[in-house]
C-alpha cells in the first residue's frame, strides 16, 4: 500500500545567505509528535538537574561532617598529655587534694559533715594506676559534692557586719535584772535594711513566731537551720526554695525587741549553735 501525499509535509529551510531555501519532506506524524518529544526531553533534563543538585548537597554535608570529625579527633589528640605533663598533672592534683582536706577540716570544726575524700588519691587510694583524665574525673566529682555542701551551708553575714549582741548568756534587755540565754547574734540595722539568706534551702516559717515577731526560718542541708527575727517585712512564703544571698525580709523591731535590729540564729539538729563560726571560712 502506497502512502498518500497527505502523509508527508514539506519543511522549508531558509538560508541566511542570499535567501537560498531548501525543502525537506518529513512524515506528518513525526511533526505532530514533536511536542511529545520535547516534553520527554524536558522531563529528562529536569530529573537529571534535580539529581545533580541532591548529590551536590549530600556531598557538601558529608564533607562538613568529615571536617568536624577531623577537628574533634585533632582536639582529643591534643588532650592526651605527655609523660612530663602527666607528672605535672599529678602534682597539681595532689595540691588540690591538700586544699580540699583543709577545707574539710574547717567544715568539720563548724559541726558540718565533711565531704568524702576517698577515691581521690593520696593516702586513701593511689592514682598511679589511673590516667590523668580518670583522676581529673574523680576530683571533679568531689568538687561537685563540695560545691553542693557550700551552697547549702550557712556562711557569711545576713545583714550589717556590726554585731550588737553576741551568742550566749547576757542581761535580759526587756526584763531588767534578769539573765537570759541569747541563742543567736544581733546585727545592727536600720528599719527596712535588706536581710539575706546565708545558704540555699527551703522556707519552713514565714510569719509571726513567738517573741521573734515577724520571722523567717529556713531549713538547709546537714540538719542545719537559720532563723531571721524581728523583721519589719517578709519577702518569702512557707515551702519556697531560696538561694544564698536572696533577700528574705527587712530589718525591723517586731516581737520582743527594744529597737531595729536583726536577730540571726543557726541551729544544728534543732539546737542553737554559735553563728559566729559560720560568718567566715577560717
């Protein structure tokens, strides 16, 4: 069967020089399919482009991870001490241990349970079998325990540094001619002066309390408590957790008081101890 003329189309190609033209006979069905061919080519180019972009992003990500890993390895290598550095590190650690023991002795003198030194070298355990990093880790744990102990142990002055009345027996300032036991320290102050907690703890009294008038009592670690009496204003509530140095009230003259001042107590297992021992570390 012969193809009819309508099955073919003539395509004229016009040249750029002197208007020369050429004719080209092409099957009509191929011309009709050109848009399908163009769409297929376009889709193929789009898929290839997306693939190239995806691979480029992936390669950059892998390269960044490789660089980060290389830097980390380089940093860790620098942390490995040489034999000379190890000797210096052990001497430095021994020096830290000696200081920790002295601090421990200061705390024990105040009736505060000292922190454990076992496992940190010295007389209790040799660190020769441990690497410097392992030894540092042990000391880091001990220092964390120490910091917790310091945070929850009353230390320093709650208000003015001037003491009006000391701990112990004294003449009763209200009932003249009698002797009383004064279970704390009285600090000089003006009405409204800030009163600060001397350690972290939990408020167990915040209100009027016996002869102390407006009073704040805070429970700390190691069975220790602090009491702040004769306040003009209270800034905390029962059950509230307070930090060392936080203002818990203000100086006043409420309760059995002859004038504006702060009455401050430190109690161990419910019994008053001399707060003077807790005013400084030495």
